[in-house]
C-alpha cells in the first residue's frame, strides 16, 4: 500500500468518527507530535490581539531627519 493510499484511508476513517472521537484523536496527536500539530497555529493572523497598546497621534507624520529629502 502506498503512502497516498494510507492517507486516503485515514481521511476516510476520520470522516466516520464522532465529534468526541475526533477531539480525542486530535489531543493524542497533539501530545505525540506537538511540533507538527501546533506549529501551524502560531502564524495565524490575529494570534496576538491587543499587542499594540499605543500609537502616537503623529505616527504618520514625516520625520524631522528626512526634511531635506521631502518636497515642499
């Protein structure tokens, strides 16, 4: 049996599990292979809400250091 066939059988088997069984399977996988299961979640958008606490009112204004290069 090829790896592709094994993956297909696994997916077919998972589709027939109850929600509780899927959650249990996921917990077992996460425990056995933590770097594989949890690594995808670390880069998700919105994974660090409320990180920026303050932005100055003049945030978008030109810096004084670049006045010589700015058009008038």
